[in-house]
């Protein structure tokens, strides 16, 4: 069997977040080494889509509307909620790509042919959302269809009607990495820590298993809540790197990424459940639209030629975030942590975020330099550091000065370019990172474009980052995403240290 021959992956079921590579640009002038895209791939949806007027897009993103296919055809729009990811739906510059994008564009073509719409075709409008947003917006009449790996269960069926299953007998499997203890049975999970997102469909089943453990006198698992901004591949990346030891994942997802990430063990014999069904969700009370979806699914689901080959176009070798909590990396972190704390506090940043950015920039190595003339932990140019208003000398050799200059520069960026923004503390830092990488003027322009499209200009993830990916490509999106992953890893370490200190007190 070839490396990917088992992957009869159905585009409808898979909406993952592809891991991304490290790199930076901005005050240091370095270009990021971003994960390759499917930019040279010939696809059924190669032609750029017709541009939708921003005011129309804003209306479609927020309006409440119900109706069957006749109303959609009259409006000429079908609102499709998709997960923004590097395989499901993403921007390769102005061109949308991904398996969800191509699948729904094929569905659009099927509908227009089937309904003979002629020179007034109906258009699928892609509205990226987070997992937890999808069915909430469907229940609020803000979507016509959701393609987001949604399970067909009693709870979701109260909110939406579902297509015939695009996948059946889906298993929720235990996945471990090199830092996990030996796990041979589900009972071996008693007393162990499992890292999983609380809003995922895995969490309730882990809680049920905990009830069984407690009833039988075994210690319960510690369910550690994964950050909601992490994608499946981010969590698996952290598992394979040894940052966390155990997680739970859909068998299809786990099987795919085990082929990409070395160090993952997918326990095919350890399933929380083995009978999940996955489908496309549509508005309740749209029987004609649902019938068309089912007709399309029949010829495009698991095992069909279309379903077998589409995802393979997007499986590319890519660099992933490294383990910034490995012993050698932690030693570098310890050498600089006092400076991170000092200057993060002085300029109102989270010191763990600054540490994560420093790891992204240089792996916290003061000896690093770039061909563009950037130096040190923060990879800042001496001309930027020494000039007004930063005015900090000797950043090439002095680590403290280098960190001071980098953090002061970001504080200057925020206070000068985003002084009227209504950021929360996390987004203040994410936008500072984006501006550090792409330039403050460019990021300010992206915020304006995001607002014009009905997105939140004060939120980076799933909002301004969508515009950034479309307008300037993957580099800045990659940069901020990697910093956030490193931040989560450092945060986990800090929490563990705090727990150990408390236990020893």
C-alpha cells in the first residue's frame, strides 16, 4: 500500500488546519519559509471566483434568512459555512483553495446545470467560521449549508437537517506521542492527562469514560482544555513534538496526520466510540435543497473517484512548528526569561507571548543574524533599534537591549497605528506581531478591509487573518499562527510548573 493509498478522504468530512512553517519579516526584513500551497495544482475550480461586492458580502454574513432552493436561486446566493484551514478552505493570494472550496464549487456547478440557471447562476458564498460558530449561525438562520465535519447526532439534528452520511462508522481514537506513558487499554487512561478541545465532540465521551473510572474506583483523567484557536493538526503537532502526551481524534484525521507527523501513535484498537456519522448540515425546512445535496453526495462521497483524489492535491511536504519545550530549548528560554518578563511588563505585553515571538524569530538565539541585517533574539535591525523613537543601542551583542528594543518597537506600533482600536489583551499582541512582520501601515489597511466585509477589525483569528491571507499571502498568517502555537506550549509548561510548586508547598 502506498503512503496515502488509504486516504479515500472525502472533502466534505475533512476541514483541518494544515501546520505551518516558521519565518519572519518586518523590522528585520526576513521572508518567512511558509508551507507550500497547491498553487500549481490544476483543479475543477482553478478560475478565480467572481468578486462579491463587500456590502453584499457583509449583508450575507450577518443577515437572517430562511428559504428553500427556489429562494436561493432567486437571491442567486447560497451561504456556505466552512472552516478556514490549510486543506479545507484557505486563500492562496486572491484565489480561494482547499477541499471544501473545490467540493462546494463542484456542487455549485452541479446545481446550475441541474436547475438550468443559464446566465443567472446561483453562487456559493464562502463564509469561514470556527467550529463552535457553525451550527450556532445555522440555528440563527445565518447559513444555508455547513461543511465542517459535523456529526449526525441527536443534538445537532435539533438544529439542522443532514445529508445522507458522507462518512459512517467513524471512530474517535486515542492518539499518543513520545511524552505519553504506555497506553494499551482505555483503562490505562485512568489518572492520565488528555489534551482536547472542550467544544469538540470528543469531550463528552471522555467525561462519560471518567464517570466509569470513578464508579469502578479508578482515578479520573485530567481533561486539559485545548485552546479553541488551535486546529486538529496543531494539537497533533504538539503531541508528536512531546509538548502534550495524549489526545483524541477522528480516525480519518488521525490516520492522515500520522502519515505526516513522525512520532504519533494512533491506537486503532482504542476507540471512545466507533459509530459516528458525518454529513453536510442544511437549514431545517429545506427539503428540495436537501434532496439536491443528497443527489450530489451520492456521486462525490467516500469511495468515489472525486472523493478519493481531491485531498491528495493538497497533501504537501511542509515544515511544522518545532518543539520549543524540548530541554535544550527550555535552557535558552530560561536564559532570557527575566528580560521577557521585565520588558513585557514595562510595555504591557504577556511575557509568554514575547517569549513565543522570540522563539519564532530566532529560537531565542542572540547570535542569530539575517542577510537583511537583523540581529539577535528579536531579529531587529540596529538602525530600527537605535533610531527614534526606540533609541536603544548595542542590540547586536547585548541580549537585554535586543529584547527591550523589540518589545518597545511593538508597543510603539500599537500606540501609533492602532490607538483607536478596541483590542482585547490577546488581540493587541496578535496585531502587534502581524505589524512587526508585515508592517503597521499594511495591517491597518487590512483592518479597514475586514470591517468593510463584515468581519471584526479587532480580532485576528478568523477575521483580519482571512483578509491578510487573501491580500498579502500566507507569510504573516503563518508568522502569527506559529507564535500562538509556541505561546500555548510555553503556557502549558508554566501551568505545570505552577502546579508542581503548589503541590510541594
